[in-house]
C-alpha cells in the first residue's frame, strides 16, 4: 500500500507541473494519476500478446469493467484471464481461416478455449448480459454481492464506542437506531482538532488528513466546513 501511495504521489507531482493541469485540484490530479497507473498495470497484464492484440485486450477489458461491477481483486484477475482467453481464441480462429483447412489440433484447442471462456463468464456472472432482468432479480444479485462482501469483511463493520468503550456493529436495523447528542464527539478520533488545523494551514493535503483519521475525503470536507470553519468564524 505504501509503495502504491508513493507511486501515486510522484505521478501527481509530475502532473501538477504540466501547464494543462495548473488549475486542477488534488482530487482531480489523483484521479488522473490512478487512471494512468491502472492503464499501465492492465497493459502489463497483456504484455505477452502481440501489440495489436494487447490494444484490443485493453479495450475489451475496459468495456467489461464499464458494463459489469467487479468488487474484488480476484474477480478482476479472473476478468483479465477471460480477456486473455478471448484474444487467444481470436488468434486461433484467424490461423484456421488463413490455413484454408481445419487442423484437428487447432479445432480441439478452440473447443477447449470456448469451454474455459464459458466457465469463466459463469463464474463472473456475465452470462446474464443478454437477459432482460427484472428489478427484483437485479436487486437480489446486488444483495448477494453485498452479503458476500460483508461476510469477507465483517471485522470492518464493528467499532468501539469512544464514550462507553463497548464494541458495536455499525450496521443496525433502522428501528434500533435512536438520535442522540454526541457529547463525546470532540477530542476523539472522530474529530481530531490538530489534523483539521494542519489541513487548514495547508501543511497537509485532504488525502493525508483522511489517511491519518482513517476516513474518506468527504468526511474531512464535511467536518471542516460544518464544524471547524464555523467555529473559526464564531471566534
């Protein structure tokens, strides 16, 4: 993770020096940097293919990514494998077409590739593309993926209450939720005054503030605008 962040920061710094990026925010530059790194990593996965095949594989991969939601690294790895198989299938079909005959060995390889492609698509849930799914079916598919994610990341949905120190699940039925005044909010990990002060003085970026507090950038923006700046103005 640290190596990835170093790569991102170095690329952001290079992009910031380009004239066309002069007025872009840190968020915009980060998205641009992440896109470039992802593009290079995808191209690297298809480096064993011929140049034209690698370009086609990258386009096909991006097409699948835009059409279907793949939430885990394992699924994206399987998708790369699927694209690789489909490009090899095209190569075999081209070889058969150019030879003017149907060599038995190539035909068997083609059948084997077809089976692997179908199995991989089934595994990734991509064979439903041509079907007209009802809202209920789409909802059930999404619910299944959400439950699977929760099962694999259950520990991330539990927190320690800074007021009573009890462990509690962050996902609760709505009927069990009650509005309470958070008297313990200030001076905890939920609102770190020093971090917001450093961010206000531009000594750290919003990305660094978010990483220090273990939250998203939206959380930093909200607390900075709604609490920190209002308190500054009141003073």
